[in-house]
C-alpha cells in the first residue's frame, strides 16, 4: 500500500519560497523517490534497449520552454544557463522566416 | 477521422491567417516563364501580359529554346522518370555527368545531386555532423538550412547577421567541440546582400572550422564567371560545402546539389536521408541542366548583361527617389516599411503591368516591409524602362518618392 509521507521544514518568518524554488524541491524529491525504486515501467524499456545494443545514461537536468502564439521551442541541459543558451539559439534560428 | 470539430479547428486557423493579412493566393500564369508573362489574377479575370520582376530566372534560361530542346532530347533518350532512388536503380550516366560538370564549375572536389536544394540542406548536416560538433549559423540563413540544422544532433548556435566580430567570439567559444561549421547563405534572399565569405573563410581557417554556403541566389551569375559568391570573394576551393539549386538561374526547373570536399560529399551519398529516400532527379531535368552549363560555361554574356541591367535598374529607382537596400546582387529590395503600403504598391504596379510581390512581417522583420524586385538577363532595356515608368507613377500616387524610412513611417505607420 502506498504511503504518503509529509516532510515539514520550518521556514523563517516572512520567507516565501518562489514557485520555481518549490518546483525545484519537488523535482529533487521526485528524483530521490525514483532512485529508490519509484515506478518500474522504465526498467523494461531500459532492458530492451540494452539488449538492442544501446548504452544508457540517466541525468537530471533543466527543461526550458518558450511559447509565442503558435511557436514553441524547448531546450534541455544540465544547467539552467546551458538550457537557456540553447533555447536562445533555437529561437534565433527562426527569428525571421526567409523567402525563396 | 476528420470530424466536423477537427475541420472547424483548421478552418478557424485559416481564417486567422487571412485576418492577419497573410493568406497566400496563387496567380495563374498562362505562359512560359520569361521577362514578360501572361497572368490571370484574380481567377476569372482577363489574362494580362505583365513584366515579371519577381522570378529567380536570373539568367533568362527558364524557357530558353536550347534548354527546352535539350530537355526534350533527354526525355526521348532517357525517358520520363526513373521510379527509383539513386542508389538502387536511379543513377544514369547523365546524372554522374552533371555532377562532374557542377564540380568543375563550382571548383570543388565532388558533387551529389538532390531532388532540390531544400532537400540538400535538409540532409547535409545530419550526414556530416554529430553531437560532439557545433553549427554556427548566420541569423538570416534560409529556412531550409534552419530545418536541416534542426534535424542534426550537433549543437546549434548563431551569429548576428554578417557580424564577423560576433562570429569570431562564437568560434572562440566553441573551441572545445570536435568540429565547428560556419553556415551562411552566399546571397541573402530578402536583402540581396552578399556574405563576407573572404572574412568568414579567414576566421574559419584561424579557428579550425569548416564553411558551408548555400549559394542558390548566386550560382550562375555572381562572380566574374558566374561561379558564385565564393568566386566574387576570391575564395574558390576554400569552401568545404556548397549547396545550390538548379531551380533558379540554372534553368529554373528543379533539382539541387551538395558540392564540396570529397569525403563530405561521400558521407552525404552514404547517409543523407533525402538522397537515400527520395526519387532521383528526372532525366529531363538533368539534360536541361547540362545544356545550361554548356551555355554559361562558354560565355559570360548573360551574367554580364544581368550585372548591367541591375546597375541600370538600381540607379533608375534611386533617381526616382525610392529607398533601396544597398547591394550588388540582382535582388533589389524597394523599401516601403509599412505592410499595407507594400501590398497596395504591389497591387497598383500589377495594374500598371508590372508583376512584383510585397513582403512584410513575418517574412521580413516587422517594420521593414518591401517589394523585392529581381532582375533577369531576359529583361531588355524596354522592360526596365517600362518598369521604371510604372514605379514612378505608383510612387507619385502614394507620395513616397524622395522619402526615407522616417517620412514613410510618419505618413503610413510602422
């Protein structure tokens, strides 16, 4: 049976964690849960890929997304700086659609 | 299933495109391509003969009788289609012959034909670069190059348009990569400016980078003998990959190629997906292109005429008081800045018998709307004079002669 556990951390008075800080905390905890077992569906996929000759490596990183109207770009990297750098490159590639 | 709901969603998208003034409508041309053509627009209107100032028919060979005759002979001798990709049973002797001729013309080591330059650009980067490499592209490269870069796993970066200082910074930044490739158009299609290939090559050699150029708007007529931007800039033999098209100056039908270092072209032959999985260039196109190379290989008359016409056209427009982008190529943008003004001027020019198209955001940056005129060696002096007279009348009508950006924007808005 799954048990929901609550972790309480007293915060100094007046301290309000920013939404992205809370999201980062959530990501960190989810990574810990995953390392301790978490879901198991990934194991079957990993086993099959390794049987097919793939070498696998798992990392936790930053995903940044940009939207404007119908346009959407996404970049992923180990650090937030790198992810934004890549996002900028992707956005700047299409800054002006060209003509034949 | 294409349900009513799905259909309605797409109809809404299309309405949005129309409301934004971006709906493209085709004009029916009822003649061969040439300096003047017969156009039916809007559909059902009487067919009208107009002077064409918006084609890529730079050398006037799209309907040249010798090219048409050669294509017809090719059709008779080699058939209509190969029904195959190249490497299975789609390579005729004339395909190899054309590749060898293009290699000689461009001054490279080898060439591989593709169904189009769009396909060449889509396939080349993924075939020759990997995740340990980096592509550093000018920010105004053609859309087909952007698509090709996105298909490649190499890291992507950009440099400010034609900014050699910024390019140098990027080359320094990426010295940790296995390979670096600088990517640029030879002639940029909206502004008509030429890449500083000599400076790019110097930087690339200093920082150990390869150079890629899409020379589609240059092959056949830029440079003293029409070899392209690399000839114009004195760097023939120092460009690692050139892609170009047979669909503009070199006959205007279809087809493209990757040309460059032997090993890079061979990698494309082994790995480029558009080459591996798309039908071979039809024999009729190959035969026509071989004739085009015959015609331009023995004489520079056409490219010389194009150069002179460009000079005449540009100075004529400047004398009338139009605001032009500076440049040397036969792409001559007439700057109007306001999107509606560009559309109105194009409409009025059509009424005067001149076929041009207005370009505005998002095709060009906001506030930089224009009419892009393009010269052809098929244009005779009377075409250009008629064009200038029409531009003069329309310019007077809209009160834009002698006005620069500030005055036009004040009168019409950004």
